[in-house]
C-alpha cells in the first residue's frame, strides 16, 4: 500500500532549521525561522509566563477534558484582545471564538469550516505569503491563487495590483490577509489602503480571513489590531486567526484562536456549533496548559501589564536591530541604500538578496536566511550583527 508513497518536500523554512543544527561553523547565525531571540541569543521565557505558571503550580488542578471550544476564560480574553473589551462586537455576541492549536490550528479549523459552508470558493493569498497558507488551504480542498503584493522594484506593496485582483474576484472568494507584520516581506499596507481593501471586500462580497500572528510586534497591540475594527465597521462576515506563539514566546505550547465575526448572536451560535464539529472530528478538544497560562496572564491585571511591557521590549529591540543593521551594512562597505529595512515592520526583512547570494551566505558564512531573501531581524543581536553584516557585504561584492 505504501510502496507508491513519494517523498514529500520538506518545509522550506523548518528544513533550514535542521540544516542549521547540523552546521559545524562556530560563527553560524540562524536568521531563517520566524522566532524572536533576545539580546543574548536565547529564546525568551517571559516573566509573565513564569509568574502565571507559578500561580498555577501553587493551586494545581486536575486535567479533565476541556470543552471542545477550549477554556471559556481564554476564549473571552482572545475576543477582548482582538475585538476590544467592551466593544459592540463582543457585547452583541456576534463573535464566535474557539481556542486553537496555535495560529495554524485557527487557520485550519477556519479553512475546514469554510469548506463546509462554501465548498466551491476560491482562496486568494498574497504573492508572496507564508508558504503554509497555500499548503493549508489546498489541503483543506480549496483552489489557491495569488493576489499581487510585493513590488521588488519599488520595494513595497503593489497596492494597485492587489486592489485590482480583489476587484475582479468572484463574490464569496476567501481572501487571506496578513493583519500586520507581513510574512515574508515586512511591508504592510497603510491605514488608507486598508480602507480601500475593506471597501472592495464589502462591495465584491469577498470573505476576508485575517491572519493575526504578530499582534504587538509592529506598532503596538491596539495599533496592530486596528484593521479588525475596520472590518467590524464594514459589517460583513470575516474570520481572524490569532497566534500567541510569538507574542508570548510559547511556540511549543500551541496557543492560538479562531474568531468568526457574524451578522447576529444567533448566527454566531450556529457558527460556533459547526466550528465544534470541525474540532471534534479532528482533535476533539485543545490541551490545557498553554491556554491556561495565556488566560491567566490576559485576565490578571498586573500580569497583563507585565506582558504588555515584555512584548513592547521585544518590539523595541527588533526596531533597534533594524536601525543597527542599516548602519552596520553601510559600515561593512555595502554601497546600496539599505534604509528600506527600517521601513519594514515586524520580525522579517525581505533583504533583496538573490537566492544565489542567500545560498552563499549559508554555505560560506553559516548565515542562514530563506532563499527568497527573507531574514529574521528578531534573531539579530549586538554580538552577531557585525558578522552578519560583513558576510552580507561579501556576497554583495
Ligand atoms: N501565520 C503566519 C503569517 C505565520 O508567520 C505563522 C508562524 O508561525 C503562523 C501563522 C502560525 O503560527 P503558529 O506557530 O501559532 O501556528
Ligand atoms: O515563517 C516563519 O518562519 C514562521 C515559523 O511550517 C514557521 O512562521 C515556518 C514554517 C512553518 C511553520 C512555522
């Protein structure tokens, strides 16, 4: 039966992680996978998380099955974070929220749900996008196509191309949008451009699926979630996948959520019942630990304040690394103007380096980025940045 199974390709990004692990170059630097490392090069364990875990250890609880849609206090914290505590959207009961296995799990439950509701819809993702968007929606049975996004010549967003693609999309088309901190390019559209997107989505009756994987890594928690308010104001149905992998540095706990904004409370109740069918037939119910930690932090005022501070520190450090990267590249002899790096936002930078240059960086210098030219700025620190810049300068010569 399995003799005809062909070897599937590795994940292009996670595969590089394995290659990095096996590299014996003592100066190696991993800028491939989207993970935040602190100034000492370590994966942080946030203080707010440690305090929540201590509180939980002091009052240990048995681990029964959670409800299918997860911890109620978690779901309401996600709803408040994404839509605004006390907002009409939340108070009206129009949002159905479930606890998911990371942002990926939120996208997958949402994709399975949409496949039930509108099986013939097409899915549009940005060109380029996080590779898993294409893979995940294809795996859920959809035809996935691209809308123009990155303009390499202009070094920014091809907004006209994007808007035209949306204007010509069939009603019901699912449009996957990066709510902030676009992965992989680092270029977001402006608030005015979001207004244009929202207007077209409304007029064309498209179904927006917002991927909110980096809330707090761009300009702030509220700022990065501002686009949600625009979609609420437009009053159409939409979905939001939330991830706490990065914002809580809880990658391995798989904490995320899916929220579906509906026309009424009654509709949200029915939508929730179908989301639960998707979950039950897939993994039954989510795990307890990560969700409990995040719910404790978000729902306890002093821990919440600590989290916001720790997240702000991560955001600020990334910005400092962008500024330093531009200065150090210049100091290392790079002639091109690299100041576009400080116009980008979030964890990533599309560096403009070619695949050949990225391969040379990896093979000759042990500096690992993605073949597309994407580097993870959040993995730079004051100890590795000089070496990274000198290596980039060499391959650009
Ligand atoms: N969406 C985007 C754009 C991402 O970059 C990631 C990164 O991992 C995810 C979703 C998935 O998040 P999670 O690790 O929480 O599944
Ligand atoms: O883009 C990234 O690097 C992160 C991490 O299959 C990631 O989003 C990469 C690939 C993948 C899952 C997560």
